[in-house]
C-alpha cells in the first residue's frame, strides 16, 4: 500500500509543545526570532516577517505595495484559487497569462500583450518548486516599471541559475502549510531586501493580534492527527480503505476534504507563534537531508518511467525543490483508478486553470502527482513507474 502523502511525525514537537505549554511560551518566545533569522539567511534576503499563512503574507504584500482597487496584477492562469481570491478581496483585477509548456509556469512571451496602463505588478508563481524564467520576467517588469512579487509557496530551496527564488522580486512570500516542505500546520513568511517595505510590514504586524494558546494547541492537535493518519500502519488500516470506498462512487475523499480554495476568508493575519516557529526551525535545519531523499526519488522516477511520459522540465539551469513530482497523462483519471486497484494512491494536481486558457486547461486536466515522501523507496518507484508505463495511453 503506497500513500500519496506523508506528514512526518517528530517526537521532538510533542516534547517541545508540553514544555512551552507549561512555561507559557507557546505564543511568544525565542524561536520566533531564531526561525526568522535562519530563514532569511537561508533564502539570502535581509528582512523576514513570519505570519499565520502564505495567503496572509500575500495580503500584507498587496497592502504595503499600495495596490488599489481597479489596479491590475498579472499572474499565471495555472494557479491556485487561493491567490486569486486574495487579489479579488482587495478589488484588484487579476489578468491571466497562459503557461509555458516545459515548466508549467507563467509564459513570459505572453506577458507583454496583457500589460495595460492599469498594470501594477506581476505575480510570479514557481509551480511545484520549478523556478520561473526570471531573466525574461524581470526585464519585462523593468521595461514597464512593474513590481515583481514572487509566490514561493511551493519553492523553498529552489534555485534559478544558481540563485534562490524569492530574491528576484521586490518582495516574495512563502507558505509553511501542512503539505509544504516546511510544515508548521499553517504559516507563512514575507521576505524582502527593501528596508522601506520591511518597515511598513512591521508597522502593520505591530497592530495585529497574536495567536491564542487555544489556536496554537488546535494546530498542534491537527498536526498529531494528520501525521498519525498518514503513518504507514494507520494509513493501511483506516485511510486507504476509506479512499477505496469513496472511489467506488467516483469520489476522491482526501482531495475533497483537503482542497483549499481560500474562499472563506476567515484566515486573519497574525504573527506566527513561538511553537510553530520551533517546528519551522527544526525542519529548516534538516532541509538538506530531506531534500536529498526527495531528489533521489525524483531521479529514480526519471530513470524508470518510459521516455514518452512528460514531466516538468526547464530550458535554463534550474534547481527545483519539487514540492510534488508531476507528470502529465492524457488518460490521467483512468491511470489513477488503475494504480488505486494496485494499492497505490496518487492524486491529480491541486492547481486549477483559473480562466481556462489553452495550455493551462490542458495542464489542469492532465497533471498528476507521484509520491516522493519519506516512506517511498526504490522498489515503490519501480512498481509505480511500471504500472504507469503499462496503462498510459
Ligand atoms: C501557489 C500557492 N500560493 C499561495 C498559497 C497559499 O498558502 P497558504 O495555504 O499558506 O495560505 C498556496 C497554498 O497552497 C499555493 O499553492
């Protein structure tokens, strides 16, 4: 039985939670400063602010860059509805650009024709950790005097031509959501080298409420439950049978339960708590080790999948961090069913075609994620690849 996703359980988090609970340090404490400093060093930018989610970080950016009602922001059509909902919440108009065929990211050749006198910024999303073509995007932004905002929610540790993503635009934001490279259950960061932007963000943050002990505890409990349910034994006994049962009715229960469109805007902007900062710092310190395993899994897929299977690639020197390893199949839904009947649980992409542009629509219908988490071993990859080679059309 192979699970689509695994949330690693760290005993250290339980011990730290109990310690901070007794010392009344769950909300505020030394780890906030430590994680902030380490994360900004890791990305290579001077200023970092830790907040309650990636979308909260993006809200802050829109506010400090002074984007107003009726301004326009250019973004990739193959994207998450979460960012579109944030943009629309501020009355800003999203202007969609189709994707590139190789890396699924915004196609720089199609950006200029979408620029108008109202365009203020380009939102650049490094999909699944694959870096966008930043040279082309930055030169367009310079020519038209536009701000570049980098959405690095998928891209902690990704590099474009040797340089970390997140360092190209005026500001960038990251997500520490439950399925991200660094998981603080919910969380995010805004990074910049611009002192003025940083001062404005700090001013906004000073007026915000902190998380409550109750909400930090709630997140910790959620972490324990999800990590236990994705543990190999629990997955085998409970989760997989449930997925199979719902699949009989053509329903992917996990996809349905965890799909996040960001449309109920309950997610208030808050400062990331001390306990969550501890979780972030712990995983950041192990990042290179975890990433080595992911890269090894990806290389094995590339070795065992038939050469006719298409996956994300790049024309330039890219070092993706692979939030997910994606492939494209015309008969995706049929292959997902076939793999499930062989004990392998894989899922279609979370990304959507936000306004049905040609290529992004194709991607939303064809992309699926192959498991690369910490329980996956070479034998699993050979099995998955063999079945995909057999059933793909
Ligand atoms: C591309 C992208 N941007 C932004 C976000 C928002 O991040 P968060 O869920 O931390 O608010 C997500 C969430 O998954 C995402 O996939």
